[in-house]
C-alpha cells in the first residue's frame, strides 16, 4: 500500500470523530434564562367582607355569596399579585411580564363580573416584594332562584402568565390561589306580613272585645241592616288592609304589589298608599300608619308598582276599603252572632320584584261580619 492510500485510510478512520467534535456545541444545553421569577397570587377579603375559603388546600379561592331572588349582587374583590422571587443576570436591558386575570373554562353563568385591570404588568426595575392589585368587580343583573337548593350562579376566574410567542427569555412561575371561584346561592325573599285595621289603626275586635287580632281573617265587624233587610252600615265603618315587607338583602329592590279583593271595595280614588321606612323600623304603629297615608299614592286599581325599597328598609302599603255588601239585601243564612260570623272579606297581596320574581307567598288578611241585633 502506497503512502497516498495510507493517508486516505487514516482520514476515513478519524472523520466521524472529528465531525462529532465539531457538532457537539450544537447539541449542548441552551444558555440559562436571563430572568426568572415567581409570582404569587393572593385574593383578599372583599369590600363587602366576604372572606375566601381554600377547600382541600387547592389553588382555589372560593367566595360564597347568599342573596334573595330579585336582588343584584354587587361587590369588589382585590387580588394581590406579587413578585416573591427574582433572578436577573443583567443580560436583558429591558423585559416585561404580563399576568392575565380572565375567565376560566367553564366560565360560569354569573354575568357582570370583570377584572380591572385585566392585565398586571411587571417590568425591569420591579423587584422582590413588588405587588400590584387587580380588582374583580361584581355588578350582576337581578338574580333568580334557579335551583331548589344549592348554588344558583357561579363565575370561574383564572390568573395566568402571558408568554408571547418567541419571548422565552423570561421564565415565570405563577403560584398561590390562581383560581377564583364566585358561588352565589339565591334564596326566596322573606315574605310579607299583613293585618286588617279600621281607619283609626285599631285592629279588628275579637268576640271577647279585645283588639288582639293582628293578622289572619278572624277579626270581627258588625253589620247594620234596616227594616227592608238592606245592609246600610258596618262597625267599624271602614277598613284598611296593611302589608309590610322588610328588604333584608344587601341591595335596593324595586317592588310591585298586586291585590286580590273579596267582599270589600276601594274607598276613594287614592285608596292605596305606600311608604318606605329606614332601619331600625320600630314596627307598625299609628304614626307610621299616618305617614303611609300621606306618602306615595297608588290609585284604586288593585296594584301599586315601582316602589324602590333600599337595603334594610321596610315597605308598608295599605289599602283603604269598605264593606261591599252595603246597599244589598242581607244574604240568606247570614249569622247574627259574633262567634259564628260568616259574612267575610279578604284581601290578598302578592309582592314581586321588578323582574317578576315573587317575594314570598301571598299574604291574606280580612274580617268576618255578623248582623248586629
């Protein structure tokens, strides 16, 4: 074998190793990320005092609300977003990191929830301990009682790091409570109370002469008939149906009141009146009764609409009435004894929100009449 052949054989033997040595730098680990940091998310107590829970030591901050049908939910939740560790080797003259606060999947059915700002930005110059705040603002529409029990509305929010394509020179780890869950249970509104009085705010008498009948339909009244057996008067001569409702929710509620009458007719063109009373409401008394009758007039068409009751205030509506049997023959079988009085009148009030949701059950009050001997 000549010298040229030996040289060629030697080069063939070492070529692969030489190629490997040359290519090795291309396979080496990339240089370390110039900037690395940890961002910690800490949702806070809400403005309305709701403290988040963290069930199961999960990354979830759960805010539980309870309200009544027809009410709107309004609150604000501050969320602290902080740099808790940072390494910057100085390679980059500028850098920035966006932390996004937005809907998770599934987003949930509670509307009117937004983060402000929806993006929190950290940049070069921010150091460990730098905190910024995004506020989750809740301003819902009126809510309804969707389920027989349990949560009716929810909203899921996720806090994430926005890493734009090609921007991998900043390494970010987001930890803490990065999932915010808002859960709302909607309950039927507390129902109204009602009772019947005369025009001087005396409760209807019981048969023993007391005025202890403050609700229901067992109050008594006397009916006077003339010689022609025509009913001409009652004692008391006029009646008032009174219905009260306290708005125990945390927001104003606009209320409509509809009446269903039996045995009585409106007295006057403005037989219905309404008023609202601030807390602490001392209860129904003559002064309040007089205030109602000087307040919002509602005509005589068995309805008053659009009365706004602030949170914690009490609505009082009354209906001025008189016996519907006046001028008519005494009915066959009419009792002339208080204990067996059977000429009855009733009024039922149904309260609803402006969205049409019922507020409790209808409230019925009235009285029973007998022929005065």
